[in-house]
């Protein structure tokens, strides 16, 4: 094989290699085109995600505002609960004091009613003998009344006779 043949063989090999490279480049071009399409789609998806993130950021801002308002309401409710707890404790103390007063009043009332009963008993015992005395006095008064009436009539008769 002479030089020309060798050169021709080399050229044929290079030609075959170039064809293979061209085929590979075409395939890579097609892959690159597919990658470009995919990148465009991914860009669109990223744009949609950005829009969604912005919307979610706005929603988060609204939720933050709502949470602040709810926190303020919770603080108010806690203050009201503290106030009601204090009022409830005061009410319990008042109820306990009232119960104690009632017990003392019942005790005092029992003593006072006992003393009142004893006083009425003494008065009753002193007044018990009076009704028979009154009955006897009624008889005496009736006799005296009859005597006074009789004397008054006699005095009137004597006046007229004078």
C-alpha cells in the first residue's frame, strides 16, 4: 500500500468518523432542543411558582394580621378572665362570711329567743294568779257599783225632799 492508498484509507476513516460525529451532533442537537423545551416549561412552572409564592406571601401577611388581632383579643379575654376570677374569689369570700353570719345569727337568735321565752315565762308566771283575783274584783266592783247607784238615788230623793 502506497502512500496514496494510505491517505485515501485515512480519509475514508475520517469521513466515516465525521459522519458518526455529525450523527452524534445531530442527536445532541435534538437532545439540546428537547432540553430547551424542557427548560422553557420549567421556566413557566417557576413563573407559576413565583406567582403562587407571592399569593402565599400575601395570605401569610393576612394571617399575621389576623394572628395579631387574635392575640389582642386573647389578651383582653385573659384580662377579663383575671377580673372574673378576682370577682369569683370575692364572691366566695362573701358567701363564706354570709354563712358565718347566718350561723352566728342563728346562734344569737336561739339565745335571744331563749331569753325572750324565759322573760315571757316570768311575766306569765306573775300574771297567772291575776285572773282569779280579777274575777273576785269583778264581783266587788259589781257590789260597789250597786251601792253607788243606790246611794246616788237616795241622795237624789233627799235633795228633792229638802
